[in-house]
C-alpha cells in the first residue's frame, strides 16, 4: 500500500491537525490511521520540529493505561540500564517484529497455496473455511506447515 504520508501539525494548545483531511484529530484517530497501514508524521506547528516519535510513544502510553502492555519489572530494567539496554531492546524488538511479519507472510502464502491445491472447500455454515474430507492431504499440509513454523522459530531463537 503506497499511500501518501499523513502530515499532522501539533499546536501549542496540544491540538493535532490533520493537513490531509483539514480537521483536528485525536491520538486514538492517529493510532487507527497507523493500524490501517498509513504512515504519519507529526510536526510542531511553529518550529516544524519532528514530533512523530514522542507522539507515537504518547499513544503507546495511553494504551498502556488501558491494557498494561509492558510488565513493571521490564520497565524498571529499561530505565535502570539506560541507553545501552534501550539500544539492545530497540534492535531486538525491531528484529522480532520483522520476523513476526515474515511468519505472517509465510503463513498467508501457505494458506493461499493450500487453498489453490483444494485444501479448503467453500465456507462451512459457521463462516469458517471447511476442510475437505481427505485426512491424508490435511495431515501432509499440517506437517509441512509445522515444519515451516519450526524453522521460523529457530530463526527467532524460540
């Protein structure tokens, strides 16, 4: 998806203005844009300083209030060990996220191939894909998927 980047100006009164849609937006609306795959850039209205990073962290903090995303012990260590630990964490998180997205792409590809090979009928009454009645084919496909998953887990160090 190659969408135009959403440019948002942050004013001194903390209001966020989406220049693409010519309207004010909330942090939750920015989070939703990102969930939809859009890229956002937030700049200070006066100085043009890039505030994207700090605003995205603010969105995460708001989500942390609601769902406790990170364990307290982890947050203590992150603060205690300073920049060295933060850099290691940033690199680990980035590589883990890349690996997770790779696993998702591979799983999607596998499901598409399986569907092309006739591994799935139309849809069952429940709305879920219905597996054909050939247990040998299903077992072979599951074994192949398990093998791919094991390989990916090894790459991730799990």
